[in-house]
């Protein structure tokens, strides 16, 4: 692997793309300039992740992932960020189309979001363009936790999505 990156057997390149999109993305939501409510603050994080992914900035994405991150595939923060970095290195450009399906604050300092993410190497003008592109389509279920005043991803899972989900 390039630059000492390790991809575990539990993750494939599509999974790395998915995690990148997750990190990136999760988020079409445009946050208010002064995010005051927990929901607004989580949406601001989602927007920052999306921008960081499109800028191919794994370091900026890393800031939004909890040190306590773990997922169902046995990945911790280090492994997840390595997968994101690997994907970003392999792709000269990352373009996203995201849709937040739901965002809930079930308890203080906890948030759950379901986000649809389409990822392609060329700009995605809208959902109608997905049929003509070779975009990867995913639904991410993200768990956030407020840590020291910042909302960070504590866990993530994904599954394939369909073009119809984006309409």
C-alpha cells in the first residue's frame, strides 16, 4: 500500500469510499452562521465534513471523529482515518451530493443522523444527474457525541442506496 496505509480485511475499497463519503458528508444541510441548537451544531459539522472531503483534506475530517470511534467492522479512529486518507489519495477529485434524511437529538450530548451520499469523480448537479454518472450511492447512519463542546462521530455504519432515495 502507498504511504504505509493499512486496509483491514473487513474493509474494501467501496467501504473506504463509503467511509470517506460518510465523513464527508454526511451532509447537505447548510448550517446557520451562528449554530446555537445542538441540531444546528451537528448540521454545521456535517457541512464541514462534506467540504473537507471535497477538498480531499483527511486532516480536517479527522478533527470531527471521536478518539473513542468504533464501528461494527472493528475499526477505531486510526483505522477509519487511514481508510479515508487512502481513498482521498486514490481519487484526484471528490464530488458529493448529500441529503440528510433524519437528524435527532435523543439525549443531551447525543445525536443520530441518517444521510444519503452520492460520490463521484465529477460534479453532481442534482439527483437527476445520478443516472448518467458512475456515482457510489450510500446511506450512512451516524452517531455523534458532544465532547468538550464539539460534536464528533462516535460510530458509523453504511449500506447501499438507490437513485430513487435521493429524490
